[in-house]
C-alpha cells in the first residue's frame, strides 16, 4: 500500500500498477497487504478539510461520535491538478497503470481522472494508463481491488486488467440499511420531508446500487431488525457460493448489527467458514450516510442479467 502522499515513482518495471482510492473503504489491515497505490479523497469536518487516510489520524468511533454530537461533514472531489500530478509520476516511472476509480454516479472525480489521463497521455504517448469507473460505492470497491490484485498476480496485463474490471464489477453486490435518512437529506440525496416522515414511522430503508453505481431503494422495513433480515434475504437470493472469495460487512459505528449480520451469514449452508472482512465505512462515505449504516457486500450473480428490457435497449443504443 502506498498512500498518495508518497511518490508513485518507486521503480517496478514489468508490473502493472493498480491504483484505487479511499472510497473503496479498505480496512487498514487489508490495505497494508495489497501492493496498490491509494488516493485519499478529501472531506470536510466542521469547516476544516482533511484527507481520508484510512483511519490513521482519527478513529471510526471518534468520527461518528462527532457526527452524533452535531458536527457537520461534507466531501469534495479529487482535483484535476492532483490527478495530473499523480499520473505524471506514474508516467515518469513507466509501469502500465490501471486506476479503479470511485463510481462516476456519485462523484465528479472520475471525469477529472479521465481529463487528467488525457493530459498525461499527450505528454507521454507511450505510457499505458487506463481509468476504470468501478461503478461501486463503499467496500464493494474493496472486493474488486482485492481480486484485481490476484488477477494481476495471475498474469493479466494492464489492458486485460482494465477489461476484466469492467466485466467483473457487475458481479459485486452490496446491500445496506441506515439508522435514519437525515444524513442523506442533508447531502441533498433525498427530500428532508421524506427523512422526517421515515423517522416518525421508524422506517428503515434497504438500499443497493444500479449498474451505473447510483444508489437505489429496493425496499423499506418497519424497524431495524426487519431491515437486517432483509439484507440476509438479498444475500440468499444473489450470492453464488465460492469459498475462495471473501465477503465484507462494514458499518458506520454499528458493530452490534454487523455482528448480527455475520452470525446470520454463517448460519447459511456452506458459509460457516467463509472469510468475512469486517471494517468501518470511511469518512468520505460516512459523511453522506451518517452513523448507523451497516452493509453486506459479496460476489454473486451478474447484476447485468437483471436489467429491464428498456434498459437493454438503451444499452444497445449506447453501443454497450
């Protein structure tokens, strides 16, 4: 792991460089084991800007307790200049590079990364640089990154790895629920009136994301326990058993609910000994979901097979 405050030019001829960002919500333990570069997304807490450093300078408990106490958190995109600086370092080192970028549906960073890549390619026309829209929020990006590292070790070139990621991302599933909708309302994701009504009725949403990486509401439940059971139902409907692939359960300081989810998963046939990664939602995502989110993330059925007839027509029009 190399965070973005270090030079990218570390001399690794013959290898494919994998770059991800902190919106993948890697656990510190997983991040330390992966040979990847990690770009830190900026976030603002009570008017002061910080860079997400995977909980090196603040703990999840401290961050979410601040939000509970009334602190205001927001985010901003990685700047075009920062991308140009980093990609230039990569080009000067020369290793073919693949950037698995946070979904363009929720951030403008992907567009900035593409612009920066064009600028750097113009100056370094022989440099291989691929920017992939991972179309995945939260720790879904962690699972994709971990498997990308394994595929690189198996011999995929940079171009092949970019093609692989564009195919593989539709097999990653994520289902999550929130303790409330206030944080989404504050960020403009839903109307404040909807958040207020859901709180009064104790409505807990089940959310996921579509093929573009946009958040989608797939169900509502009265009460937290029913919402957690709904996540398990989605897991049972979409998981395809492969003991070699880990699952992830992450929360924004909701460890008891995460414990319950892990126990429920392990009760499913064949899942007793699966590798389950446990982690905390980082401050970039956490600023938008607030305390109390819990998510279940796994490899499963191809989500692209489920799209509607009209969406299939639209994809053909776009040449996809």
